[in-house]
C-alpha cells in the first residue's frame, strides 16, 4: 500500500501558489484599463507594491505576467522592465530575455512531489479555492461553446495540474490518460485530481505507452471514445501532452474555433512522408518490462496501406471537430487505417493527417477535412494549433 507523508496543508498550498499569480474569479463583466495593468505590474516588478495583481481573463492570454514566477525585488536590479510583452517581442540575445533567463536559472522552481501533492487533494474544495480555478463560466460566449481536451501524460502530476488549471472551465470536459508505467503516486494523484471535478476524468482504458508505438495513438483514441459518451455537447477536441502549456486563453480559443466553423486544424506534409516508417514493419517489444521499445522487424515489410490510401505525414497533435472525432471512431476506412498502422513507426504522426487531407485521399470524406489545392506548391500544409520548441532551439516565442 502506498505510504504518503502528511504535510501541513496550508503551508504546502502556499508553497505551490508562490509560483503563480492567482486567477481572477470576478465574473463576467470585469473590465479595467490596460494602463492600470502596466502601472501595477511595473510597481510589483520595481518592488513598490507587496500585493499580487489579479488580471481578468477577458483581457489577457495565458502568456501573461500572472503566469510567470512571482518575481522578487532583486530581479530588477538590472533596471529592465521584464514583462511577457517584452519577452515575447525581444529578439535573440536581447538584454531583457537574457536577464530573465539568468534569474529563472538561478531561482529554479522545486515542485512538490506527487506524494505530497496527493495529500493536498484530500480537501478538494480548499484546493480549488487556493489554486484559483474558474468554477463559473467566464463569459456567455464560452459557456455556449464547450471544448474537450485529451491530456496524455506519464509523469509530474503537479505540472499537469498547472496545465489543467490554466485550461479549466466548468463547461468544458477533460480526459486524462496516464501511462500505466507511471509511478503509483503519479497515477493516484491524477485520479484524485480528476475526482475533484465533475467534468474531469481518467480514461477508462489506460495504455502502457511505447515511444513512437501504436500505444501512443491508442491513448488518444481511448480518450476520444470516452469523450463522445459524455453528456456535454463539446464542439471541438484538442489533444495535449502533459508537459505543454497554453498560449491562448479559453475565450481566445473559442473565438478561433468559431472561425474554423467545423474545419479541423491538422498538419500535413505531402512529400516528406518518411516511407521507412510504414514500409517496414515495426512492433512494440518487451511490453512486460519497465522499458518497452519499438523495434523494426528484420526482413519483413508491411503491406500497402488499405483502401488505396496515400499516407500523409503530420503531427500527433491537432484540433479536431466533434464530427471528425466521431468519423475516426466509426468510419470503416478509418478503422482499417488504424489496424494497418499498428505495425508502423509513430502512427500518431500520420493517422490524423492521412484522414484529414483530401488532396492525397479524395475518397476519404472526413468531416472538416482539407483539399489543400491552393498550397500544393509548398508541399506542406501549415497548421496553427501547436508551437513546438525542440531541445537546442534556443529562442523566445
């Protein structure tokens, strides 16, 4: 049985909240002049005001000062006004960004362990109040446009909770998939976190996820199966990794998705498809060990994709209309493609794209799909929903 130390709840909550400005729960009609934000933030950064500033959701995205570390007086010994705006619009090597990075490197956050975080979740109401969750819709527009989210994770429950808190709205619905190889404390903490909310749940079927294997794609599909059964009338589904963080507020997402009007947002690469990923057979191995791997089967080839399907390379992540999700789960060609993909490399990076891009597969009439004729000369169809920073790519967004 998992033994969990019992920390001081109030002290632990103060510790985890020390890294975040609290959310505003002031309702639907909050409005303040932007100059007030600049003045108050400048005062805080200059050390002239001890209180934290609450920034209403309607006037900011998640890339805002309220989501930075709580900056003490000494950070501005450099004399620079470090704000999200100055960071996001600084060029490579700028003094502002360099000083902010130095401070962050020097004052690294030490998150609570999953075991101690689990104890905090024993009192859900206190936890939600302390963490500043939005428990009422922030706007009528958002209330009328619920969104579904998959969160695929394997570690760091406290980091996933930060992600959930940033995207949480009571009208939305959230499926959490935890790798079965995750530590017992991590799985227990995620289940306890989901138990604090009526619209958050752990996937009914969990996978032992193998890097670049079919199990990664299956984890998303398991959540999709659960989400279509929920009574909430969500319009779009966005799948996320547990280690990401949003750059847009929920209201901004709603406005963007209304413009999409049923279209999906899924990357597609028509030429650079990396045929070795699916012409050779790949299988998940050592599934009973703590470290299963994907291996190429020696001297064995996959058959061609079924139903005259032309494989399109893309991303594991996207924005999917509800109609597209239902199509994925019920269409015969979609099911055939999924079965064929079980012996391919990183099928999550071709499955969504292949079903979505009608230029390569005009006979797959997926809802919200894209013909792409106007962008053929690029051979790449860009998408808008995800920004990835790979290791070694050292530049501010």
